C-alpha cells in the first residue's frame, strides 16, 4: 500500500535510517558500543516541495532526540501550526549521511524528507522512476564561490 501523499508529483516513498547523533558520536569515540546507538529504519516520503525534515513524535522519543525549540509550519492545504523541533537527527539515505534539526509532528507515522536534506546529501529527485539518485555517485558535490 503506497504511503499517504506519496503518489503526488515530486512525492514518493523511501526507507531511511535515523539515529541519535550524540550516540553516533559516542560510538565513534569508543564511549558507546555501536549496537547501543539508538537507530531506526523508517518509511518516509520525499517531497521536493517541502523544506525540512519532519519526524514522527514517536520516533523522536524512541531515539531520545532533544526537543529544543519551536517552529511555525504551513501545510500544503494552507493550515498553519506551531511544532516542536528536535536536534541531532543523524539521517542516512543511499549511503550518504548528515545531521539535521527535525520538525516534530505528533500524529505523523512516517518521515518527510524535504529540500534541505536533499540538498545537503546532494540527492536528485527522479520523479519518472520515483527514486533518489546521487548527482555524482562518488562524491557529494558542493557549489562554492
């Protein structure tokens, strides 16, 4: 069954790994066993029209991500709300990773992957085949002046 909203133009389902960045750092330093890193593989929807990473509140709690702020959000149907943000979401997609602040959505069951994540990981949206592809499979390409 397709994920809700995943059948619209520029929107499709993916699997992604999300972990607590503090745990990942502690594991790299040898302070925490890699098996103790709080990590989850979850379904998500890529939305090229969305801005940020959005995570279900249940995932944020399970990973122990610190809730640190609030942000105003505007939904596609023009509704607006204020939501919490959680820092330190270590996201892995297609072997690429980055750490992001996520909008916490109380009733959401899947992640939403927006433009900031796609840009940072240098992933392009292939709407025809409903998939993400690296711009360069060997490197993240950064545009600098």
